[in-house]
DNA sequence: GCGAATTTTGGTACCGGTTCCATTTTTATA
DNA sequence: TATAAAAATGGAACCGGTACCAAAATTCGC
C-alpha cells in the first residue's frame, strides 16, 4: 500500500493564496457576498479559479450534518422500468444540488440489507427504495433517525411512509375490462411470486376482482412463476395451454421480465401470437413495439414517477412534515397487434 | 426550513455508554483488537449493538483522506450494455468495502462535466468512465490530483490511462469475415456518428479494412445515423435499400440502439428479415433472442468487463503504479436466424 | 474631526472520526 | 516484593470545512 501524495487544495490553501482568512473563503463559498467587500471577493474568486479549488463535500457535511447524498435502492437495474425511473430521479436530484447513490439489490433482501447499512454510514439525506420487502427493521431504524424515506412502487405494512407508484387497481382493471370486451374466453395472469411485494399482490387481486365483477370464469387462471427457472415457467405455461385448448385465450403478464420468458417459450413451442394465444403485458419495454409487430402493453409513466419520488423526498428533506401520502399514477393502455378482437 | 433534530449516534456516545475513551472505540472499529483488552472489547461491542451505532464514512474519510467512494460515469443507462457492466462493477466494489456513485451522462458532455465536478467534490477514490470524449481537461485535472481513472470501452488520445473494453478489431473482422463467407454481396455498416467516440471509429475502420482485404465492394457502405432523429435513420436506410436492390444484402449495426431503430423502420416498410434483408448487430440485448426468431449478434462479455474495470481500479487505489495498460476482451459471435447462408 | 453605527474581517470552537504520544495498568522477571 | 518491560488506555491535535462572536476598519451624522 503505497502512500499516495495528497495534492488536493484545501480552503486554507485558498485563503493563503488570496491573503484572507478561511472564514472569508467560507463566506464566499456559501454565497454570502453581502458580508464581503468587493475587493476580498475578487481576490478569493481569483485564487479559487487559479488553484482549481473544489470544497470537500465530506468536510462540509460534517459540520452541517448533511451529505447532499440521496440513496436509491432499486430491485433490478436490468429492468427498463428501473432505468426510466432512475433518469427521472436523477434529473431532479442534480438540478437541486444533490447526488444520487444508486444501489441494485437484485431483489435480494441480503444485498438490500448491506446497502441499507452502507447508506446509513454515508449519512444520506434521504432514501428512495424499491424494496424487496425483507428489511422492515432497517426501514424503521432509518425512520427513527429522521431520514426521509419514499417507497417506490412497493408498499410496506405498518409503517407510515410516503409512496409513489402506479395505480395498480385502475391499471389492471382497465386491461382486464379491455380483454373481456375483446371477447377472450380464458384470461390468464402470470406473475412472479407475490410474497412480500405489494405490487404483484395488488395486480393479482385486482385481476381476480375485475373478472368476478364480470362473472368471467378465469379468476382462477392465476400463475406464479419463478423467472430464474425456465422449467418452472414452462410447466405453468403448458398447464394453461392444455387447460384452455381450443378457447380464445390470452395471457396478461405482471411485468416485462415474465413477458420475455413466456415469449421465449412460445417460440420454442412454435406457437404463433396472437393466432394460438394472445398476449398483453405490464410495462412497455422498447422491444414491445417490434416483437409480433407490436405487443399490447400497460404503460406506466416511469420517468414521471421517478421525478415525483425525488421531488417528494426533497420536500421532506426541506422540512415538510405533513402526514405520509401516496401518489398513484394512471397507466396507459397501448393497444397493438397481440390482442385482436375475437368474433363470437 | 425546519431544524431537524439529530438523533444520530456518534463515537463519543458509544464511548460514554461503554465507559471507555473514544480512542478505544476507534481501535475497535479499525479491528485493532490486539491493542484492546478482552473486557474493553466486549463492553464496546455491547454498546455498539445496543445503540445501533454506525461510524460516519464522512468523518472517517476526512482524516484518512479516503471516501470509500468510486465514481462511474456511464454514457447511457438505458443501454443493456451499461447495466450489465454496472452489475459486474458493483459486485466487486461492494465486496471490497467501497461504494459506487453511478452517474448517467446521457452521452451529453455538459452533463458529464457536471458529474466530474460533483465527483471531485466528493473526493472519490477512483473513477471509471464511459466518456463522451468532450471533457479532456477534466480527466487531466483528476489525473493531476492522483485520482485513478479507468476508461471503459472508449479511449481518449494523449493521456496515459488504463482502458478496459472490447477488442473491436477482432470483433468486427470476425463478423465481417463471417458475412463474406455467407456470400453477402452488399454489407452495410450503420453506426452513430463516430465524432470523439473511439469505439465507433475502430469498428468502422475495421469494417472497411476487413472488406478491403477481401476485395469486397462494400467498404463504402458506411452510414452514420442520428438515432434521435428517425427521419435521418430512415433516409440513410432507404438509400442503402435502393442502392442494393436485388442483391444479397445485410446490415451490421454498431450497437443495439441502432439495431432497434432499423428494425422499427423495416417493419413500417413491411420488409421481412432475413428474406429482404439480413441483419447482424453488436451487443446482445435480451430481446435479440425473440425478434425474428433470433437475431445474429456480436456479444461482449459485459459483466466480465465491469468486473475487470473495478478490479483494475482497486489495484490502482491500492498503490499499483505500473504503466497504463489496455485490456481488450474477445467478442463472441452468436449465429442465429437473421444471417442465412446465401447460395451463389 | 470625533464618537457611534455599520460593515468587514479573522480567531476559535466544533462536527465525528483517526492517530500520535504520554500515562496508567498489568504482567514478567529477578 | 521490587523493578523493568509490555500491554492497555486516554488526552489532545488534526482532517477541511462552518458558525459564532469579538475585533478591526470603514462609513455616517453632526
């Protein structure tokens, strides 16, 4: 471990160069120009530019008890949903002088816990989290420390926390109503296991309720699949295919990851969409426009959700103490080629 | 701006609770147990657990001049290439007690510059950058401050910096050789504007050189398109289509973004792939397996590249001062359905 | 031109850790 | 048991900023 020479300029160096005290430099940095004579201000400005000085966020944060860091833990950075959210969040974040620490839990509560610890150590000013649902105690701990938290997409029980996400009931029932009107006789819902993920649970529940309200027979056609095990997905898919043989049928997927796996399997089985089976999916990945000449999707305003989450946490950091609120965005149904109208 | 009560536990609180000095607690935190009696160690351990104490990375870094932060500036977080790299980098990063600050420049030098400033302020211990090529001076400045830098994928001229990426010459010539052997008469290369991006330039150059070495007539079939302007892409595509009418032809795209746009246009034009036109593309997005029953791709070991970049920067942070080196990974050609053999 | 009010400036403590060094306590040796 | 060596411990300075308060310099009114 070689000792690395430290060539970084400090506030003291600048003060010396400008021939003033470091208090004055600090005033300059804080933009408190009314406490500075023009002459002093110019001298400092010159010194800073000459020395390419940049104040250390660490040192600054120590005294002021702020890190200017906002943490975001996402469940799956490979998911286009996630990256769209990140863009929205980041734009607002840097516009306001904060910086984003992005963490990817991979839907793994153990990894998530590690990031919690880490972000706590960094004394982040706020946390946005797309939670696995497995670290309830950590959320509580962070809340006890008065660090604002925003839940993204997935709710947690028992804690009063702001939530930003999709209106899953509206989104799902809109889609199901559409499918019923298109005269599908069998409508299946394929999702990853709901376990502790509220979104999946809400979508499934709404799926069943909407079908029941129509007196439709499919409210039992619900499948939970493990997307990391293609055999599992295959057997569930085959079950539905056998069970609905000869009927006008459609699969609704709870996210684009499930959609992708199902399409992969359908192609292996040489089944054609929408002839043998219709498809519709939550999320609107870029490829949904080019597969099967366009897949019908339920699109979330992802960028806007990221923006809203960040705006909300900034308000909290700024001292807003109103009761926890929930923002539910409306989905947009993109009707494309994979859900044609069925003649009775 | 409401004053937020600070309920965070400090080293002093722990020391008081344990009835020892904060020096001893610091020894405990640093794992220097041989300087501590068993009794003291136990008392501290107890106090830390009881109070849920977490040392502040900021405070720690101030004295030790380390932030335990590694910055990574990526050009496009929506690109699957990017997220795969991020996963590799992150895994190694957190295994080594460092944390990653992910920044998305959106291929915009102005945004990139802002992130440079920010990361410099945070006193990051190292930087991995997929650069737009527009902030040469900032790279220089960071280098002057002895902050290790690794270039990802894209090189910059005149600076001695470690580089990790694909062997673009091997990758491109492998693909071109394959296409020539498949008997394509016209082979077009579609890329975003090379400008300051070395990767694009190298792929184009290698494309032309390989064709010339075969005496193939297509070395002029090079198109630069602006992917944010679909009309531009359309006109270039149409030009190639008209120009190669009736010939066995194929398009090689320099990345998956270009590939996606072209497919979109081909579907609008009702052209079928590979019958009317064959396709092959750099990168291997998840959807490449399901479009046209599988698109032939040139796959990079993305995860491995992310791992290698992070490992290299950790070595640099650790004091390795050997001359700047370049790591070029081999690509893998995934032969699928969109590049059939052409009978002469 | 002088005292008071105002503006400008700098000294110093502090934030939460680490590190150096001196002091105290324990252990080993004679 | 006394003494030296080793182990354990704590006090204080320091890292690079900010903030409070007192001192110095300037401006103002008469």
